[in-house]
């Protein structure tokens, strides 16, 4: 059995056939972004070593960085204990993961006061 098939059989997709995938910088642990994957994007990611996602807004496969050059080279592929969330540790080429031009999509902060 191919590696891609073995991994995919362990995962739990939602009713739309998608699973959340978190991209994290493999060197410093910064959470770069969250996107969705389907079976095809998972297969492409595992086969090529570069992150592929499913664009819900465009309803199409999306090779991260194909137009911007800011690709994500996969260094480690993990999934959680329930098999319903993926964590991809990546080398972010160009150091920009967000479509806004920011390094990380997680730059909005809420001040907590207790």
C-alpha cells in the first residue's frame, strides 16, 4: 500500500470531504496559516513534498506559492490523535505565508483582561 493511501485511511474528513491543515514553521514553531485539504491535495502534498490545499472559495486545488513563489516545503507531516486535524511543519520560502503579505495569517490580537 502506498504511503499516501495509508495516511489518508487514518484521517477523518468532514461532510464536505475536507480536513483542516495547520502550517507551522519547522524552525521556530510560528503558526503560519490554516487551510483545508481534501484527498487530492493530501496526495499531492505527500507525493511532492510541497503543500497543496483545497480552495473552498474557488473550488479547486491550490499549490501554495504557485503564483507568488512563496511555496511551502514540507519537513514533517503530523496528524492529531483523532485523525481530524493535520499539522504540517514547513520551510516557508520567501517567509510570507499570508495572502496579505504577512509572514503569518495570525496577526490579529485580542487583549485579554481578567
